[in-house]
């Protein structure tokens, strides 16, 4: 399915699953879907402010989220309410699945942050990933997750996000 500017906006529910449970569900507008990659736009879906020290997510922030059906990550461009770019928050996930109006993504604990100016590239939650036990229960998925984190870090450091998201 392809969605472009002449198509009516399509609403989806993004469902982020972690360890077999729904972590969060939120409404998003489908921007495009080319059959492999899709993008949605949604306001910050968290309650109140979430301060990570390196970035704050807060009401008014807008996320443009890119998902792949054949890659083990999602990239979320984060802008404040005035449109100023804060950076990119990347989740390591199993490939996304769209079923009807639900976009289901399984979070595998690993994350990456790239600041808007590209100076800060931070690997996150490697301790949570280790504690999840995925390496023992599903070593193939664990290896794919680590490879995805390495790929995203390389792209973030070398300026490859434009080509990835373009």
C-alpha cells in the first residue's frame, strides 16, 4: 500500500510490545507505506515529561517514526512543539508488522540516541538487554538485535540517517 499527499490520512494504533506485554499503545497518522518501510507521525504519547538527561520528551513534542518490515530497528525523529529538531531516538525491535490498523513492534530493550547536531551518539539499555535473557532464549534474535544496534550507531556517527530515512 502506498500513502501519499492525495490519499486521505489513515489512522493507525502503534502497539509497542515488550516481553509479551503491551508497553504502550497510541494513535498515529500513517505518512507512507511502501511495502517494506512505513512512517507514522504522532504527538508524544507518554504521561508528562520524560527526562533522560540528554533529552527531554514532553507534551507538544512530535515524533515522526520510521519502521521496517525487514530490519530490526525503528528510528524516531523527535521535534519540539515549534518544529525544532531534538534528535533521533532509535529502538531495536523485531521487524514491524502491520495488521489492519495496528502497527505492532516488539521492543528488544536496546536503544540509541543521536542528537540533532550529531555530536552525541549514545547506546542505551545494554544492561536491560543482558538481563532480558534473550541471548539464551533466542540467540538468533539477540545476534540480530546487536547487529542492528551496531549498524545504527555506524549510520549515526557517519551521517547515514539522511539516506536511511530519505
